C-alpha cells in the first residue's frame, strides 16, 4: 500500500531532521554503534476511510494552468511504531525525547498526531542495547487531483508532503 510507505517515509524524515538516526524497522544487519541512539520505524494497524462522497472533495482552480481540477481525498487511521535503541540508557532516553518532539510536531501537515505512548526502558539481551518502544496513533490525509480534461488522477499523495 503506497499510503503506508508515504507515512513511514514522512516519519523517517521527521526523526532524521530532529537529529536521530532513523531506519525502517527490520533492517538487515542493524548493529550497535558508538555514535548515539537509533530509531527503527514501522507503520501498522492501518484502516482506510473515505473523505467526502466516494472520496470526492470538490473542485479547485489551478491558476498556473488556468483550469479547474477535481480534488479527491482519503484518510488512513493507523499507528507509527518506533523502537529506540542505544548502548547507554541515557542515549536511549535522549533518543526518545528527540523522537517524541519529531512525532508530535515535525510531521507533514497531512499527518495529524494523536496519542503517543512509550513503554518502559528495558535491556534487550539479543542486541546488547537499551530499548524503548513507542507508538503514535495518527490520522493521515491523502489528496489526488484530476484535470478538467478528464485526465486520470494521479496517485494519492500525503497532504503537506513534497513529491520527489
């Protein structure tokens, strides 16, 4: 599902911009490093919902092209899971603080954060690192446009995220 990947990429970008090393969950060969905490991100428990009538939101004027475009939208209710690991408990806690700030105020406008919960700090014997798991409940809004000439609309894009 392209929408889940967009939410995951937005979370990774927000965490990285906050100064935290962020990777997709379940990476190959993730090893402890001496240079601070790392956050593994995944998106799960998603439920898709329509916006408007059959996803139709109305028309918008494209002043640059001088045409009318039809606007469609949908939303995704889900959760962003973050696992912060660090060689030291202090690193792990610092990583959680950075992650909390990024998830609550650094995501694109299209992701509306809800409740953020963190589990207690634990020692993970398998990796030899401290671990704190967090989960952010959120609502993500996606939009797509169709040109007046009937051109098929593009993929749904996370609102407030830049296309690359």
